[in-house]
C-alpha cells in the first residue's frame, strides 16, 4: 500500500530546515512515519543543509584555537554519560496503529480518550501552543460524514486508520489532505471501519450546508 | 556513472573529503592518506578517537561559526552554540550512520536540532524502531556503494547550489541559514508568499534533480 497524498513541498522543506511550527511539524512527522517516500525527501533536503554547511565560508573566521579544543575536551569528558534511551512504552491494540510522534502526545489509549461526540464525529483536542491553531484527533463513524464545511484558513488532515472520501479524492491511511479556504467539502468515512484522523487547522472551519449555516455561529469547531 | 576523476578543478575541502573517502579503501600506499569526515566520525564512535575528533573540530568549527552566525544568533552565544554542537558530535557519534547521511549532513541536523532546543520548541521526529512506522519493502537492503554515493552527491550538490540563479540561491540561503520560514522570507524580502514558494520550489527541484543524477 502506497501513500498517494503527500504534504506540499514547502512543508517538507520547513520541516527539514527546522522552521516548521509545532502542530504542523507534528502532522508532517506523523505522515512521514507512514510514508517512506517523504522520509527520503526530507533526508535529501537535509543533505542540502549539509552541503551548505560544508560550503560555509571559513574566511574571516579566526584560526581554530587548539587550546579551545583541549578546554572543550576536558569539559566534555567530565560530563555524565548520555542518558540511556528509554524503551518504547507498551502499546495496546487499539492504539497500535497510531505512530510516534503522535502516539506520544495522546493522553490515553485510543479507546479511553476523552472523546466529545457531535453526531457521527467524535473529537479530542490535543494541546497546541500556536495561537489561533487547533490540533484534534477525529473519529468518524464508518460510512458517515462530517458536516459540509469550508475553511477560514488551512486544514491539514492525516488519515491514521480507515479511510474517507470527499470531492477531491479518496484518502487512505497515511494520506494527507491539505484544504485551503477555497475548498468546500464533505468528507465521508468509507463503510466498514471508523476513520481516525489527525487534523490541524489554522482558523475555525465554516459550516456551509443549509443547516450548518444556521448553527455555524454557535459552534466552536 | 559519476566520474570522480573528471572534477579535478573543484579543489577545496569538499574534494579532499571525497578523495579521502575514496582513497580510504583502495590506495593504502599513498603518503598520509586523508581520512574522510565519515571515517573520523566512525573512529570517534567506535574508539573515542581524539585525533579524529580534533580533525572534525578543526574542519567544522569555523564552518559552524559562519553558518550559524547568519541565523538570528547573538554573537555572544555563537561560541557556546558551536561548542554545544561539537559536544553533541562527540557524545552522539554512535548514532551517525554513514549509509544514511554524510558527516556534514549529520552535523547540520545536530545544529538544527540544537537551535530548536534553544527556542524551547519540540521537534516531533519519526521513530524508525516504532512498530507502527511503515517501511518500504526494499528497506534493509542498502546499496553496496551507498556510502560513496553520499560523497559524490555532496559534489553534485555543491555544483548545483553554485549554479542557482541569484534570486533562488538568496532564498535557499535564508531558508537554511537564517532559520526563516516561507512566510518570514516573504516579509523579509517584501515578496508575495506565492513568489517565495515558487522560487524555493524551483531551486529545490534543481537541487533534487542534480542529486538524482547519481541514479
């Protein structure tokens, strides 16, 4: 099974250079856990960073002070050893298909999350310190849809389990949809299995269905 | 096939590194063969080799200084930052895998991650050992010449970076060396975000094409 919907190149580049803000870095890295092709792409972008470092001019820099080397070594050799890498925490079967780094952010097993239900959609918000942004895990009941909506900003959605379809295509595990303000869509989970997604939004969604337009001003989504 | 001998005009430390790399296995009779940075890192990882680390320190310290200075780094903290990066190189050398990256790429990622730490940000990372991580079916079969290909790729990249048009190389420099996101570059250069994105994308496509010249 191959992932066919990837993050746009600008997201991978900002991830590789280290400038991507946390909620976006979280969703990109979680996508990469499910997408060897994007891991290769980021490795290539890091190689560009390596080449730029190699080419960084030495001219104008003071000659390397060998005394500085000796001072650093005596300091470094006095440091305590690096802490051992903690073993992976045990995973229950419900959560086993959620890859790190997202899994480390979940406060509980997938079955025990404090889901908030609204019709066929259950939601858990994860902590997010980027102002105006929201990070949530969604669970859409099999065969059911999210209310039709458009976006005030960007919405990135990564499928973790199950699959969904909307006007733009069919999204399987590992696929990422990038919705911009122009997209008006109604994602529907495929029958057979609930669809679990990670979604990052830069502004609230705007409901656009007939009923949605009436209730939109009162919802916090 | 890449012809290493056809690039004798390149000169400089990069070529030394690659020649050292290539010479390491097949010309033991040469006077004072140059150890590649990759060999030196492995010697640090396996034997805690201080002389190998001294060579890495001498090579990378001035480059890190000029690379990191262009970030929004106060001069006073530059020495500390470079020292911390080199400290991590010494202490974490055993996580360097020459099949995955060249020494300079690995050191670039250490410097990048240190900068993220300093900004008190988290960096979400893939864990390749996580059972939920998906792998390619061909994973675990590294190409026999994969190590050499990183050295060759560095040369191809060096040429490709040098031949970027000025407007593209400026933006690539801002993205990698000044720690700026696409939207920060757009406001710094007073360009529309779309223009920044398309110039960067063009530049990256050129660099990626150059790297794929190896395949």
